[in-house]
C-alpha cells in the first residue's frame, strides 16, 4: 500500500507543477483576451494578430471592421485582435 502511494507521488507532483507553471497562466491570458474582445468599441485603436494596425470602424457579433487608411476597411474576426492600443497611438 505504501509503495503504491510513494510510486504515484512524483506523478502527482509533476502534474501540480505543470498546472501552476503552464495551465493556470494560459487560462488567465485567455480570460483577459476574452474580456478585451468583449470591451471593444467603435474608435478603439487595435493591432491584429498579423500586425495590421488600425481604428475600429464597425463591430458585429463575429467580425470587426478596422479602418487601416482613409476609406480602407479590413474585415477580421474579433478573435484576431491581439491588442488594444492607447488612444492617440495612430496618427
């Protein structure tokens, strides 16, 4: 009985370390990204996953229309927004 518990102890410890080092921080990042996507609004300055920077022109349930130049809008999925920039970052 005691050897079974001692044999499983390293496996349990490895899982706990894995949880606190990898899984928990990833879940926290996903939660923060979801909150950022939900808080998007018209006029926000954003960076897409591919590096495209622009200003949000319109928002639908699944898509964001980003104006990257005067009169040029790009349609992308909401999840493609990687970062919201501070106001005035784009000129």
